[in-house]
């Protein structure tokens, strides 16, 4: 079974691509033109998939916690969950992969109490740039666009 939900990774398949607005700060820097932005200010969009797992928790509590996390942080695209694991997908704006990964690795722990998330540990993390994400989707080999957006059972 492929990572994209059962489809094949056949090159040339037509797939719809989706975009996420980069935000005003990103657009202002892009409008300034090449060579006009300071290297430390340049940022990119990164697609993040965070996987967490642990002891069983009631499904209603897992869903409520993920919905609270999505409410507190509307950048979350989609969450999938079961009673012992969950996957969160979203876009992060960061200077580089290291910064995007650092934010992702803190997400679950920093919001565990406020969103009343289960005491699960991070068991997987994938951070890819926007170009790679769109290339994978176009080839049928990457994570499909987050649709429907929201919190859903596996």
C-alpha cells in the first residue's frame, strides 16, 4: 500500500494541487525582489506531518483535544486520530528546515495541557519544503492534499 492512501505512484497522473497563503510578511519580502531581503529574514513554507502515539485514550477525548488544538492554532490543516495514535498535518512558515522541525517537535508537548491532549510521545516527523510537497502530490507519491480539512478518525 502506498503512502497516499492506496493509489499508485505513477508519474504523469493528473492531480489537483493546493496552495496555502504564505502570509503578509512573506508576500512583502517576495515583492521586494531578489537580493533585497536580508538572509536572516527569508522564510519558506514547510509541510509538516507529526505522528504521536501512546496508551489508549477515549476517542471522544482525543477528538476534543485535537479540535481544541486546531482552534488554538488555525494553521493546522488536518488531524487524523485513533484511540492510541494521531497524525497532524499543517504548513509552517520558517527560515529553514531546522526551525520548522524545532517548532513541530515542541507542538504536542507545549499544548498537551492547554488542549488536554493525551500524554503520547512523538513517534514520527516529516518536514518537506513546499516544492517537494507539490512535486510528490503531482507524481501521486506524496501526502494527498488535506481534504477534508479538520479532525477525522483514521
